[in-house]
C-alpha cells in the first residue's frame, strides 16, 4: 500500500536527550527535563496543527526509578507542575489527555491528578495526547496476561477465545490505534521497552536532535519521511499493471 500524502494517525515519541542537552550547557539534568516539558507542550500543539489524531510521549519508564533519588524527586515535582499546565493546555486546545502505565507506584496526589486530567478532558474532540508514566511494555504485557489469566480462572473467558484482539483490549492502550510512526530523538537505535506489542508494524524514525531542541520543522521532517514510506504490513509489494 502506498502511503503517499497520508499523515500518520498516531505518532509515538521517545523523548531522549534531556540529560545530554543539559550537560552540553553545564547545567543539571533537571534543567534539561524542564526544557523538555516545554517542548512537549509545543509538540502537542504542533501535532494537532499537522492533523495527527494521537500523540504518545514516553514520559517516565519503569526503569527510570533506578536513577538517583535527587533526579527522581525532581521529576516528581516536575510532574506536579506539568499536570496543572497540561490541564490548561488541554482546555485551550480541545485536547483529550490519557495516561498509560502503572500509576500505583506514584504518590497519591500524582495518581489522582492523572485521574482528574483524564476525567476533565474526556469529552474533548481534538488531538488525544497519551503520556506514558511508570510505563514499561513488558510490565504492561505482564499485567494484561494476568487479567486474561484471572478471567480464565473464574470462567469468564475460555483459552480458545483468547485472540490478539482480546490481548490488545487488556493493554493500557485499549481503544487506541497502534502507532503508525515512532520518533526517537537523541540518535539512539533502540525501543527502550516502549510499546513493544503495539509497534509490531510501526515505522521507526530516529533523529540526532536532542529532545529539548526538537521543533515543528523536525516533526514535519519525520512526518514527510513517513508519508513516502510504503507500508505492506508483512505483505508483498503490488506491481502496477498496464
């Protein structure tokens, strides 16, 4: 299938390079994270301008708890500030906000703040912004398998009825289309435990631009690259006949 002129419906981003960006300026990593949040705000707006319907950002992984106590504490403070800002951004731009990941490890105020963000924006009809917090794809799949196993145990589901759709409906992203395009900033060539199930046929675009330097022109480059990709989803290219 030729994808010419088709804007990706769902774009996922791995926001890499905040720490390196700050180090280049002899600033603490927290400075890079703050600047990165500003870029997220602008990218939500830019994605909507380009006609993208879903934008998923990797905000905090299950592995990020391994970072220093100082950095994790700083990120928690940043989340509290950013959730309030995101509420205003969502209301001004008709954005629906969702989060994926296991929020049970977060402090109660952050978990309830995410609940409130989703509730207050659920009827917005513009871009859906999905933020992955305490998210890891292996953890997500494990939790989904446990849900299915429990349903089988109580007799609500038979093993023969377990399909790809059943598994997908138990993931955090239930009801959200798989990403068409995944952008990774910072030049690294890995998935970092991000959307492993959903990215089976996602197009990958890697840029050396560090996240705090990511701008609309960089998003456009990624989208234009995607628009010239031929997506076959495991099939064979169809030869034109005359």
